[in-house]
C-alpha cells in the first residue's frame, strides 16, 4: 500500500505538482480568481498528459489554492477565497500592527498541517466517513447551513441587530435569479442576465476591495497598507514565532482540522461553512483576555479547517463518485477523462490511481510549506509599492477577476455597486461578513429547505424527526437563547446607566 502511494511519481509528475501548487497560490491570491477557476484553466492540459501527471498537477492547484487565499486577506484585507473571509477578521489587524510575517506564518503553517491532517483522515477513515456523509440529506444540510448562518451574529458583537440585518440583506440578494425548484425567474427586472442570479465572487471582491480603495484614494490621502521593513532573516524570525504559537495551539489546530475534514466530506457544503463553524467554536472555547492571543487562534482555526476540507472533499468523490465541492467536481471530470471511475470499487479496481492521488496530495503539502514560507518576505515586499500606484492595480485586478467569472460586464457593475454599498455600511456600523456568508449559503439553504418539504409532503416537523438535524437545531436553539439573554442584559445595563 505504501509503495502504491509514490509508485507513479517521476520527474515530470513532481515538476507538474510543484507548478500546480505555485499556480494555485498565485490564482487564489488574485482577487476574484478562485481555486476552481485555477483547476478549470489547467484541465485542458490533462488531455495531453498521463493520468498520474495530470491529476498530480490538479491536486497541486487544489492544495495551493486553499492556502493562498489567506495572503491577500491578511495583507490587503481582500479575501482570496470564501473561507478567507473569516481569516481577515484577525489577520489584517495583525498585519496593520506590524506583524504581517507572523500572521502569514500562522496561516501558512496552519494550512499545511491542516491539509496533512485532512490527508491522514482521507487515508485512514475515508470509507467510514463517507458512510456518515451519506446520512446528510436535504434535511440535515438545511439544518447545518441554518446553524452556520445563525453563527454570524457572533461576528458582529458590537451590534447583533445590525449583524442580522446584514445577513437578511444577503439572503434577499441570494433569491435573485431562477427558482431552484421550478426554474421561475425571480426579481430579475425582466432581464435575461439576472436570471443567472448574483454571484458572490464579484460581490465579495467589491465589498472588501472598493471600500479600501475609496478610503485610500479619496477620503484619506495618508492611507497605506501595512508594510514591514524587514529582511529575509527577520521575516523568518516572525515565522518561527508563529510556529511556536501553533505548537501551543495544537488542540485548536487538530480540532479545527477534524471539523474541516468532516464538513468537507458532506457534499455541497464547502470551505466557507468549515471555516466559519471552526472559527465560531474556537471563539467560544478559547476564551482569553489577551486579544493578541485570540487573534492568533482566529487565524489558525479557519485556515486549518479550510485546508483540511480539501482532504475531506476528496472522500465522497473517490469512494462514492459524488463531488464534495466545485473543485472536486472538476477533478471528477479529469478522472473520467482518463477512464477512471470513482466510486465504491475504485480502491479495488484502480488501486494505483487511488493511492497515487493520495501520494500527489502528500507531495503537494510538502511543496506548499516550502513555497509559502520562502515566499512570505516577497509577499510583504509586494505591498510596499506606493498606494497611488498599488490601488489602481488592485482595482484593475478586481475588474478582471469579476469579468473572468462569466465573461460578463454585469458582474463588473455588480462588483462596483456592492463596493459602494459596503463603503456606506462600514460608515454606519453594519458588518459586511454576515451579508457575504448569507449570499454564499443562502442558495443552499433555500434549495435544501424546499427539497426537505417536498420529501415530507409539506410536513415542517421533518426537521425534528431526523436525529442529526434535531441535534443541530438544539445547538441552534441554545445559541439563539444565549444571544437573546445577552441582548436583554445589555439593554437592562444601558437603562441603568441612563
């Protein structure tokens, strides 16, 4: 079995894995270009390569892309992928305080270890975990997404009410387009373009990037991104400090990685849910009066869950033939191109391909830690360009990233419109993150909720008849009760002070 892991590795395959990891990091670091796009761009080359080389290259993109999204999230406050939305909550303030190398070290090492744990779980318990994932039907997925959406209130502690208003706005935007069940156009103003709905990618780019650009070029002439005037050795000291912090946070790292693997094994969930749930759990468990201490935990948790999710997402794809997320859906196509049939019989029918893919995963993790740690000083130097030169470049990249999604100028205008909305939301204290997560998860919530009612013939109590969904709803009820009690106490305290 161990021999099969690395039996297909040769100089060409190893070189393509290295290229894939570097390409994945680069693509996810550019606002608007996701890991899925990176895999799609390289998919045509798989026609001219053998199965081991092509799958190794795509696996490298997958592993590199999951980690690379933290780079712009920490350095310029623009998430490179949906999961990095949670990372920049604590990562960007750390970079502003002059610890960008420390924050990047936390993110990259956590991503690497998380991916490694995801690989171990994939190797050891993939059949058992895939059986558990099969129990997540429409009812269970609906309850899981509802729990994830409700947790966003904890991300807006300054005003829970404004957090929920922002979330409801995101859910409203998610209803634009074709009805997921009947395919009836909704809220599209009789335009064909809006029948596709509003993608979260241009919205995410606009809402995180444009407020920063507006602030820097119009409002505050003295604005500048956080920079570090350190040489390579000094940056490595920051990375070493990050490594020591991660050793002290090993339980958080392992816990978040396991959560990411389990969420990844559930088809249709994705990295955003994995990162959000692990972050919220860490926020409740890791109680500390030291804000810097929690800032570190707030980077470790989502990045470990994000990268370990890649291993979990491969479980249903390889053992059941069901993609766990969009990236594995593309990789499923690559497998079929080479005549490989994922499913329960893949391990016995194509053992070399199955274990060879795991071996490529392991090599990708090795290249990931090498490329990211060596690249940290260069990432920091890249933002030392003057703001008046850097901001137009970022704006052009935002336009390219939005347009490249569907080759539509509508997405560019959506990016600009929501960027202006985000600017005024920031000015009035409305958090952006709940809205983005609601837009990402809203479509899944509606589709799974309506499918659940169709399955139960309109009986809403089906959510309380399933043990998994009932457990999730009990957790949700306890959480909302805690939020309500805390809200009432704050009101009473304010009235006493008055």
